[in-house]
């Protein structure tokens, strides 16, 4: 079937199979391999992308369900000149990843959180991010990075 949607701010028109998941479409047909796939059963959050600004598990979302919608992947967060999004930069500055497999999904979930709640408490972050599993970091630096990114974003809006 023919599928049209917005991907990282640009229109995409592509053929897909009815059974293709969004993760398969992104990784295998659009070469956007920043989206990771781990559990494939909507448990770990590694495959998180934003659809209409909300975090979704792309491993279980059928690709055709994003027709006419806005999809953002990790490849869409940096500025065109390569400047990283404040959340990406905070993850680097605060050592909020080790293997990095969970990181794209973490960052996109964090973006959805900060879009909805620009000044989250530690508990807010922990609660919002509980669908994103990390096997390496122990979560403390992730929570810290998200709160620091919130501060940076607040400053940038002054
Ligand atoms: S790979 Fe999609 S939630 Fe784990
Ligand atoms: S940094 Fe390795 S799973 Fe999170």
C-alpha cells in the first residue's frame, strides 16, 4: 500500500506491506537505524518514536497507522547544522548512557515529557519514563540529564 506521512519535518511517500511495523519501515526501508528494536513486544521502550508528539512503541505500531501523521525519530532532533537538541547534549554531558541501545527511545520519551511538563520533578521523570528500560546506567544519570535539559530549555526560552 502507498503510505504518506511527515517524517522529521519532511513529507514521505513510500510503499509498505500491510503487516510492516513502523520500526521495520524506518529501519529497513528508510534507513533510519537510530530507532532500536529489542523486545519487539512493547515492553522495553527501545523503539520509541514520537507520533503526533506522543511517544509510541514503533515495534508494535503498524506502519500504515501513521498515514497523514507527524513522526519524529532520533534523527530528527538535532538542528540542520548538527547542533544537538538540549536533551541529547545533556545525555552526553551527564553520562546518561553506556551501551546506548536504549538512548534514542529514552531521549524521545524525554522530549515528549518536557513538551508536556517543562519542569518535571524527579518523581515526574521516573513515572513518565517507566516504559523505557535501561540495562546499563542505573537510571540516576538519565533522570539527572532530563532535569538538566529541562533547565537548559527553560533558559533558552527566556
Ligand atoms: S522493541 Fe519496542 S518496546 Fe521493546
Ligand atoms: S545505556 Fe545500555 S541499555 Fe541503556
